[in-house]
């Protein structure tokens, strides 16, 4: 877990998944494997595209700890990939 306070987004895995983060031009920023309840700080600002290996498995916070994408345990999907765009 990264403890530096200078970040734009915080990702929290709700189950094991991989996240590929790209900037607006498609350049790779990070490729991260998250375990359940593991957090990862994204220091780059948006717009960003996150490609996740599992749907509905990620909570995303802004740098003020406000949830900008929540996990809903009632949702299930047969999709194996989730693409999320962050402003």
C-alpha cells in the first residue's frame, strides 16, 4: 500500500483483480494486481481509463476521500472486463 498523500485517486479492490491504468493518449500509467481490501494510490490526474479484470470489484475515491465509484454487492455480471473512465 502506498502511503504518500499526494494522489488524485485511490483504488480499493473488493475482490482480487488486475487494473490497467492509461492516460488520455493510451499511455500506460500502471498495471496493478489488487487483493481483496488492498488499496492503490494513483498520482496522475485525469482523464484516465481503468481496465479491470473483474466487474463491480473496485471502489474509487478522490483525493478528498469522497467515493466517486462505489461497489454494489447486489450487482453481478457475467462480464469479465470493466472499463472505467475518470475525469
